[in-house]
């Protein structure tokens, strides 16, 4: 009888602990979840790994970011982690991003295996050639930063206490933008990681009237790259293009969906803060600008800018197989300052 009571009590305690842990995870903000996940990863590091991953919060490297292929980057490369640490890194990304954002990140990383398959030579292509850098100490009540980046990815965060106070720059890219043929398993014809980002831009510009296009188009030729790539802050210039108030209701709805595509890469609380900042500044301050062609295969670019945010999208480069304008770079930035710093 005593053994039976002990067994029942043990089960009850176990269920209570599991329920408590689940409730914490469900209710905790993204900042708390990130601090917990990052702390677990840091605790698993050996001395050499710590030296590679950990920097002081105010290190100048915190403001350095880029998405081009590089032989050397700050941080600890996933290839140099154990399988358990790689899993912990993915768990950190899963709480730092929404499911939508994590899926894009995962596919962009895996796309390196396609580039390796097609290119055969050139820059090193490896789905595990992505680097984790932590600035400061991921502990409760502390301010700390996270960088996760490699080719075609740069995700940057600052956590202060239980709140994510910065989540920019948020950069995603893909080459090819759309697979024009089936390659190896997992890469079927028509696959497009950043499909919504491109299609909604086309939908909006192609539904503008002739008069509206005169306002929206800022250049006949697309730029080759987003502005201020690798710089600590976005350009501090006035918005260009057509204003929100000059769009009809259907066009405004399309622009909302386009903005949503970038915001929803983040968890609900972080996304909610972005929406709140946008609405506080007002929709009327938002402008949509376009440059280049109006269909697939012709270099094109768009920009969406409000008081609190900047979106830039460019598809001007050929893809790995030589198909024109089939290589996307796109970014969400904070006009008030990236990396939780005030822009100058």
C-alpha cells in the first residue's frame, strides 16, 4: 500500500513539474525563452568554443553584419559544434523566430547544399557554415545580444530582461529565388523560399494605375543591392514613392500583406511590438517605391518605408544556373536604429 501511495505521489509531482514547465514556456515572453535557450547552449561549451562564441556586450563586432560568402566570421560555426549543441542552436532559433521565420531560416541554410551540388567549385557551401555569437551574458535581468549569420542569413537580437528590444537587421536571401528545374531530392521545380515577398510586390506594382506608377517608380533600372548592406543602420533619408493615402483600399490591403510577410518572421510578442510601433507612427507615413521591371526575369527592386521601419527587396542578380534576376536579397530594418542603438 505504501509503495502504491509513493508511486501515485511520484506521478503527481512529475505531472506538476511538467505542467509547470509547459505553462512557463507557453506564457514566458520571447526574451525569457531566448535567455533560457542561450544560457543552456553557453553552459555546454568548452573553453575553445567559449572563446569563439562569447564577446562583451559592447564589443564592436556586435554591430558588424553581412550575408555574403566569407572565409571568416565572428562566432562559433555550427560545423564546430557537437550534435547536441547544434540541436540547442536550433532550439534557440526556434524561440527567437516564429515558425514562419524558422522555416525560412532552415530552408535558406539547407539551400547551401543545392548551391554546392550545382556549382561544384567556388565558395565553400555548407548548411552548417552558420555562426552563433553571443554578446554579454544570457542571464535573467541582463542585457545581451545574439547574432546568427552566414551566407544569405543575418539575424540579430538584443534582449533586455524579459523583452526583445531589438530584432534588426533581419536579412533573408535565396539563390535561386525560384527553382527553374528539379534538382536533387528536396529541391523540386517551382520551389521558392521567399515567394510571398516577391509576388506581393509584383501584385502591388502591377495593380497601380498609370498615374500612381508615376509616384511609385523611383528609377527605371533596379539597383544591384540593398542600401547600407553591412552598415550598422539603414539610410536616414526621407521615404520615396507613393504614399499610403494615395493607394485605394485593395492596394492598401496588398501593402499590408507585404509588410506582414516581414513582420511575421518574428514571434507574436516581437511582431506585436512592430505592429504597435507602426500604428503609433501612422499608416499615412508609409511609402512604397519601385525600380526596374514588372515581371519575373527582369531585375526589380522595391522599398517600403515608415517612421519606424524599412523594408528593402532586390532581385537583380542571375541565379546559380545563369537565369536572369532570380536571386533575392531582402531585409527589415529599424529606422530609429538597429542593434538597439539610436541611428545617427
